[in-house]
């Protein structure tokens, strides 16, 4: 017996039982005891009304404006969290009895300035072509040099460092001597 024959056999044996008279009576009593308003709507599902195009547009535009305003507020407040005092005051002893405040020699903008530390070029690969190119000086062969440039800057006052890696490719025409 295969699966479909087995299912057909079970369908013939297993028939749903009709509800008893007692069950029908209890369901009828509960429906009668329900408030008339709920009984009038039983079995019907009301769909929510669709919002109009303008309502959806204004709602979505409102959320977009709220997000933009929050981003602008965060960006406007960002520099104030990382500000250093604009003037550094040092006390110098000029005489044993008197002391006078002396302003530091560094300007406020120099505390936020990065200084260039170093630049390095690392040769990554070279690739020569087998084709000859005719130039005014004679035949030449094209050679490609791939480099990785690394630049470093640091801020001596805050200790912050910035690293930048830039790939670079140089193409040279090397003259070919004919022997």
C-alpha cells in the first residue's frame, strides 16, 4: 500500500463528528448573552481605513525632518565635548614677593593642529609588458610600478594620530636598445 492509498483509506475511516445538541445549545446561549452590538458584528472583520496620500506624505516627511534635526543637533554639540581650554595660564615667579600670570606662548589654534610626521613609499609590485611602443627616441617598453604610500600626522598636545594609506601606480617607458 503506497502513501496515497493509505491516505484515502484513512479519509474513509476518519469522518468528523457532528456537534452534539448540548454543544449547540451552549453556543446559542453564549451568542444570546453577548451584547447586541458585538452580536451584530460577529463574523465580520472591519478593515482599517486607508490613509490618504497627503497624510502618509506629511507623516513620513515629519519623521525625516525629526531625524535630520536630531543629526544637526548632535553635530552642533559635538565640538563642545572635545574643546580644550582656549588659554593656558602659567604662573611665573618674577620676584620673591610678587607673582604674575603669564599667558602661554602657544596659540589656541595650535593645540588643534596636526603635524606631519612621515611619508613612506613601499614598492608593492612591478609589471613589464612585452609590447614595444614607438616613441620619438626609439622603441620603448612599458613598465608599471605599484606603490603604497603611507602618510602620518600627529597632534603633540592630544596624542592623536592619523594614518592614511594611498595606492599609487606609476607607468614608465624604458628605452629598449636594439643589439
